[in-house]
């Protein structure tokens, strides 16, 4: 408990009500949000990394800052499927979803398994999570497999569209082979009759052609 109280006191020194209000007005809701910049959360968390047990306790707190600190403090080598399933229940906004997936879950041996599972979900944050984690994958075979089925995915939510566009751009930047695969995928998406799918494809093509 002493460490938890210590971390909390360090974090709230950087609280920013304007930022917290802006996040709330932008649709990023937390039970409690002090508006502390992620750079400060990450810097403070680095003092305690790695500490799996401490991270699990921090994540149980209601404060945004404590949950994000937990992501940076946790040891991905100790994360199991049960924890992934439990923490994924906290995918309630774009920020926490992206932070958990891109900073922690993507580093675990369960990343591709969860990408496959979540891409079939009807929940917009699980769908976003699948793209957030995909952006960090470097397994060429999995990338090809995932891209080959992309046209069948759900792009009906704005957060999913943005996550998919960013992920495809990140994958394209990895090397010439992945760029070619992403280009083919984007062309297929752009030819879709679904306006949302077409939008994602055209945005990625515009990036590739610039």
C-alpha cells in the first residue's frame, strides 16, 4: 500500500483540469481523471518497472493515471490470458484500449490469439484493440493472414476506422514486403461497396501514394 500511495501522490502533482475536461468532452470517459500527461505517467512508472504484482493492484484503482501507470509498470512476461481477459473489460475508451494493447498485451505470446478473437467481436473497443495490437506485430505470416481477411472486418465505428488506418500505415512502414501487402489490402478495401470500408482503404492509399 505504501508504494501505491507514493505513486498516487507523485502522479497528482501533475494534474491538469483543463486536459481532463478536454478528454471528457472528446468522449474519453473515466471514473476518475486528473488529466496527467502520459509522458509524466510513463516517467513515474519507470521508477517501479517491472513489478507485475504492483501493476495488478494499481489497475484495480479507479483513477485513469493509476491504470495507465499499471500498464507501464507490468512485466509482459508474467501476463497470462486470464489477465488479458480481465483487463480487456476496461476497454471503455480509445485511450486506455490503445495504451494497454500497444504497451503491454502486444508483447505477450497471446497477442495473435487475441487479435483473431477480438476482430470477430461486435464491441467497438475490442475491434479497436485488435487493430492496436496488429500494428505491433512483426510476424510476416500472421500479417499476410490478417490482411487477407481484412475486407470482411467491421469498420462501422469511427475509433475502429482510425485504429485500422494507423495500424495499416504502421505495418506498411515496416519494410517493402509489408508495404506491398498493405497496398493490395487497401486497394481491396477501397473497392468495397461499404462506405466505411471504402473510407479506410482510400485513406491508406492516400498515405501510401504521398
